[in-house]
C-alpha cells in the first residue's frame, strides 16, 4: 500500500505541474485497472490534494518533493 501511495502522489505532483503549464482544468490521476477509466482530480481539489501529498513527503523526509509541492500550491 505504501508503494501505491507513492505512485499516486508522484502522479498527482507531475499531473498538476503539467496541467498548470498547459492550462488544463483537471488531471488524470490514474487508470482503474484494465478498464480504460480514469480517476481524475479537478482543479478546485488540487490544493487540498497537494497538501495531503506534502504531508506524505514530510513524513518520509523527502523535502525536495515538499519544495516542489510548495511552489505548485503558490502557482494555483
């Protein structure tokens, strides 16, 4: 489960970063296994989601990721 959390938060950070650059309103976070359906996160939830990701990275002492997340939140 811990590995899945890392994948989800990595996807979130990368997705939001790309969406800001391309002016998108939502990101595809991940695909539901073999279904061609995606879990998406709308722009109005990015800040809260990034805050949760930052908590995860602080807990795991990955401060470089925290720095990226702080910058993304400021850009929202």
